[in-house]
């Protein structure tokens, strides 16, 4: 059986399931999104977000068994991370193809208007009677209004400019564009085609801040239903009217849909967004985080209370069973009384044992699982970060340049440094971190490092030499057996037990980055450098990493384009200009203009 599709103005799914052989990706999922509402899909990599978008759109799912019922608008647009163009297509051809359906709607409106005018003219011969001609014109006008046919040229220019591809030559071939240009152009072409509903997979990939804000404004004004998958927390917070968590366990968001006043605190929200077999939340991402944190704390308290009760019951059963008194020697000359008391003691003890055993069995059967440990740097041994001198300069860059990539007049790193490095693509963020880590020699200038200084770098691209090695084996070999025993990998909160012995080549990119992070913090550096640390991490783990960095016992330097992280940053900021770091300047938190509500972090 495959999923069935019908059409309406809203978008919904009921009993949706997708399986690839024995591996079930989506199981009995239901959702509903009303026109004008925007559902954000969240969850770990592999939770099924892209698969769900393909299923809703009716796109190819080769090798998959699908079932369920889907209702969606007739004209539904899908943006995938894999681009739909041929390398030989030209920019202008793609634009014209994008608006071909809009042009057809416009032509139908003109034809319907002509037919209506002819039917209304006295004595005119026409193929349609007046009532049918009027009905045709009404349908054509409604379609034209939905597609906004009268502003297609203006929308074309606005979309191309707003997404940063307005300057592309119309005769250029797609294979002549950069990867970022192709992604932005694909998004512009989809929006230009003006579908009635949108299904978007990571739409902010390759967008700068201005383009992301432009897209947010467009989607908030979209009249049809929108469903999108995103790891961009700022985008989720600004755009989504509801969230569907396809993998809520890591964040501790257990039974969010049952939380009073949280997931379904508003009747209007519940009417616009409903879901099953995932966790539905009818609110913003900020609200979701607050509810999830509360739910996680309730989970922790319930687990601790149940473990305490289990311990008490086990002790009670053991002690009561040992206290049976009827077998001891009689001390009362009244044999009848002795016999009577013995029987009552035995009966009372038996009842207590049975009651305690019954409660113990029931609680062991129904107890909640242990909450996943949040990421923390608490496993670092005390004093492991200490240098012979507790204060002073750790790193000092003076007139450092890497030709064509980086130019820094001065940068000082002390034990308490918390520095965020920002700038556009190609501004030199990764180059600066490589110089600080000693992995790239500067062409000019001086780099001074404190003697004995350890610098750890979490790179964007992680590669392990043997894909068949397990995280546990790589960890022990890299940090040493003794340190692996003192700071065990499973104590860092980065891996579930089932992934510790899986081949690293079969882990997701995000899981491989977790292993790279573990290798850095197990041998704690004095200076911790992180290059785009939230890339490829789940939303829950990205937040945990930011919080954990606040407690890291050394200097922290982060290079990031993540708007959510940047808005919450509490330390200094080094903004690199378009010409490497020639325009760099350090901004303190007090100098930085406020960037929206909410606390800054790491905290």
C-alpha cells in the first residue's frame, strides 16, 4: 500500500509511515497545517525530516514502502538540499520555467475574460453560456490572485536581489555558479513560481544574514501552509508558528504534547497544528525551549524519586524477609499464647513482604528511563588546565598576515578570554583559528605562545583514518588508556551507549563531530578553538554545547555565522572584514548593540 493524495487549501497527513526494508523511518505520523501557518520540523539527523518532506510532496522515495493519507494544495513546491537543475541550464531558462505556470494562469484569465465578455454581449455567438463563462472567469481570477500574476516581474527582481543572486548574468550556465549561488537561486526560483504551499529542506543554508531576514519576511507573509526542516534556531524562532519534534528524547522533551499550557495552551494553535507520533508544539522556538527545559527537569525529578523509592522497597523486602520470627525458640510458658503470637507474626510479615514485593515489581516495570546526561566539561580533572602561572598572556598575534586571507594587527588571548569571531564567507575565520592553533604558518608577523601551552581545535570538517574503528577505540587510542579511564567517553554526555562501538564510518557527520569534541576535551587545552561548532549538531546538543562552554576552564574562541549563538554571546567579538581581517575590530558586550530579546550565552 502507498500513501494516497487528495487536494485542499490546507496540508495534512494521517497515519503516515515510511520504511526502507526493515528500517522504519516514520511510523504512524499525523499532522495538520492550516493556510498561513508554518510548521518547523526538528530532530536529530536521521530522524526523518527530509523523508517526511518528500512524502508530503509526492517526491521520489526509491526503495521505500509508504502508507497513509495526505491532503495538500494542488500547487505544492518542494525545496530539497539536492538541486533540481541540469548543469547545462541557463539562469534565464530556469527563471522562465519557474514562472511558466504563472504565465499560463495569466493566459487563462485573459481567455476567460474574453469568453465572459463575449457571452455577455447581446446576440454574440460563444461556446459557453453566460453562467458557465462567469464560473470559468471566477475560477481563473481566484487562481490569478493566489499566484499574484500581476506582479511577477517585480517579484522576480525582489526575490533575486533579496536572496543575493540578482547580479547573476541571465545567460550564465548553472555549472558556472558557486554552490552557494546555486542554492540561493534554487530557492528564488521556487518562491517565484508562487506555489500554494511550501515544503522546504534547510532553506537558510548558504544565506547570509540579510538574505535570511528577507526569507523570514517572505515566509511570514505566505498565505498558504508552510512546512520546513531547519537547524537554524534563529530562523525557527522567527518563522515557525508551530514545531514538530520527530526525535524528542535527547532534549528530554517527554510528553510535551500533554504539558498543560505549553504544547496546546491555545485552542487556535491546536486547530492550526495537530500531530501524533511526534511531539507537536504550538508556539515559538523560544517557548519550546522553556517548556522542554521544564519537562526535562520534571523527568529528572521523577527518575530520582523513583530510584529512591526502588532502593527503599528493595531494602524493605530484604529486611522484612529476614525478620520472620516464628522459627525462634519460645520464651513464654503459655504455649497457646506463644503459638498464637507466632502465627500472627508470620502472617503480618508475609503481608508486608508481599505488599513490598508487589510495589517493587510494579515500579520496576513502569519506571521512567534515565534522562540522557547533558553535555558537560565536568569530567576534566581538577587542575588539568593550570599553567605554572595563573595569569598573563597565552597567545599574542602582532601584525600577522596570511596573504589574501588574513590580516590582523594585534590579538591577545588570556586565560579568561571568551571571543567570538564573526564575518562573511571568506573573511578569514577558519584561517585565524588555524594560525592560533599552530596548524598554519603566517606569512608575516609574530605569533607568541606561552611555553607549555596546549591549544585544541574543533574543525569544521572531521575525518578519521579508519572508518571501521569505533568511537570507543579511537578515543582510547588517542587520549591514552589511563586518561580514557579517568575521563570515560560515555561520561561526557556525547554518545548514546549503542553508538559507542559502531564503526565511525557509519556515524552521521554530527556524531563524528561529537567524537572530535570528545578528543579535545579529554585532553583539556588551555585555549579551546571551535570552528562553526553548531554545524551538523542537533538543536538540543548545540544548546548544550553553548551552555557547557560557559563552564570551560580555559580560554574559548569560537568562529561562527550562527545568528542564535551570536545574539546570545556574552564575551567579546572580533568581526573580520571583507578583506581578510584588515577591518577587524574587537567589540565588548557593552559596546555591542542589542540583538533581540533573550539572554546571551554561553552562560
